[in-house]
């Protein structure tokens, strides 16, 4: 498998090399690893397999003949792993979102990319495809029958905290009730962040700026801006950019991004709580990052075919944009 050029100081990654990088992590710098690039129901779509159409769905039927490691159309819930190498050479591992497919992502991509642990967790919101893997965090923590381990820091809004306290009360509970048995659960250090770009926070040595966006007109979700040398914005669940947020990440606003990772649910039409390809491309023309990688796709997208279309679009518009894929590793100078 071909190695990928580093994304350093804004240099473009060759679109032909957007494939998982299999280099050992020792001695490398920072990198972004796409643990999942699919929608909430993931790809393949189960209905395409248990009630196949005639002819069958091309994208979903591939899952029966091609292993997920070699199938860019196999997509787990959106999640990004930031392998952050600080100036002293130490690696910290920060994960954004821990959804329904988290365990599968650990078994497939942590092993492939030699990720030894998680140092921090950041949540964009509290929907199922972002948080239902939290119980499995214990599987990547040191084993202690009495839960006597250092907790993993997890950053989230108060709204998400309140929701998770209802979904997972045993992960939030600090003290056992009288007579309650000790049971091994994930140990998490809950840290509340604010929904405002003027309120940055630091996770495992890397500064993040919250980017509030609309995920439907009744719901605020967070994206995140990070990186000092290369500016990266990650926005996984969005239907509309508030003007202030768009200004922060726009070339004609606070400054051009080196990489924008952006939601893209369907190929055609529109959706009430997500961007679809027409709106995603329009947003890219307004924001004008140097590069963009799209995530959150359904089975409507065929990775190779649609990336050919996007390469033609990129040449016309001067913005390098491609579909991301599960397992993609992007070396980057943060």
C-alpha cells in the first residue's frame, strides 16, 4: 500500500494517495486516523443485505465479497483519532466521538495503526452514533476489578453531560450506594466545555476551539478547530453554519483552513439535519479550505466512482476534496 505524503504547512496531499498509510508510528509525527466515515446506520445498510433489491445495491453487496480492511465502502460511525506528537516526541491519542461501532473500530484500526491507548475523548454531541460506545472504553483501559485506575478525560457540553447521565448513570456515578457491589466500568473524568469559539480548551496538550453548528434547527452540535501549524476543522454533524462559526474557519474570515473534514450524508437533494453533497460543495466554495475530506456518507456513495467526480470538481474549483475512508491515515504537522 502506498505511503501518503505528509500534510505539512498547507502542502496538498496527492489525491491518488488517499489510502490508509501502514507505516509504524514510532518516529513519526502527528497524524489523523479516520476510524469511521459513515452515517449513523453505517454502511453496508442492513436492509440491502437482508432484503436485497433487484439488482442488488452495488455498494452494500461488496461487504459480502470484500473484507472491510480492503473495502472503502465499508463505513463505521464517524470518529476521528488524533495521534498528536508533541515537541518532546511523545504521542497522545485523542478520539472524537465513540459511537455504536467503537469496538469494531478498535479491533480493526487500533491494531492496524498500532494505537496503544486513548488519552482523551471529545464528544461532538450526545446522539447514539457519538456516545453508545462509551461503555466499551473500559476495554482500552487498564484492567482493575475495583476500578482503581486513572480515569480518561472526556470533554463535552453540559447538555451532553445531562443526557449521558441518563443513558449511562453507572459511568457518571462517583460513589457506591450502601450495599452496592463494585462492578468494573469505564473510568471517565467528565470535563464540561462551552459551546463557543471564544472558549478553547486543551486535551492531552492540544488546543481545541469549539465550533457550534446547527444539526437541525432545534439542536446545536459541536465541531472543533485544532492545529497551530496546520489548521484543521472537524465538523461531522451539521445542517447549517451559523455566520460566526463560518467566519472563524473561512478564508475570507479568520483565515484559510489547511484541512476541513465535513459532513456529507446523501449524494442528491437535501436533509433536515445533515448537509448533503450539493450543500457540502457550496459550503466548501464559501469557506475555501486548501483541502477537504468528506465523512458521514450513506451507501449512496461509491468511494472510487464518486472520488473521480470530486477530482474533476476539485480541478474546476481549486479546492482538493475527496471522500475519506475508514482507516485513512493523514500525516500532518499540528
